[in-house]
C-alpha cells in the first residue's frame, strides 16, 4: 500500500511535468505564431507603401 502511494505520487509528478511541458510548448508555439503574424503585417504594410 505504501509503495503504491509512492508510485501514485511519482505518477502525479510526471503528469504535472508533462502538463507543464505541453503548456510551455503551446505557449512557445503561440509566441512564434504571434511573431510570424507581426512580421507578416510589417511586410504587408511595407509592400503597400512601396506600391504607393
């Protein structure tokens, strides 16, 4: 029973780590998408200015 509790505790710890890792990955992807979109907007505005 005691060993089972330890295993459960370790499993919970790993689940938390996995959850944190997923959150960080999603956050990083979101930041990258935001950067890409902002760069795209800048290029778009630049191209508009060039056309004028």
